[in-house]
């Protein structure tokens, strides 16, 4: 389920992603004001991570959830649409 916070991240941040060998998805999320967060969605041998101020306190944040949703949406698209 996409929450308003996740939808805001997907709509307003510039997101650059890179897939890692263990299946993790690494991303840089850049806000319009220039603030950037390095974010990772866990793979087989890694854990979720984000450089935003909220992640260390709770172990979760809207940036990780947005990247996870982006990965889910990409996997749901037919191969033809991604080419």
C-alpha cells in the first residue's frame, strides 16, 4: 500500500538507483532543495539503510519504503515496458 509520505517521495525526489549483486537496491534520493539521502533496500546479505536523520532512531523511514515501492513497481511492469 502506498502511503501519502511514500507517494510524496516518489513524486518530488529525484531518485537514482543501482542494483547490487546480492539483490539489494541502492539509491540516492535528492530533494528539490539539494538535500540527498543514500538509501538501500536490503538484499540477501545486507540490511535496509538510509542516511536521513530518522532512520537511525527507528530503523525505518519513508525513503527506504519509497525505494522498496519503486522496486516492486518495476518488477510488476512487463519486460517490454522497461526496455
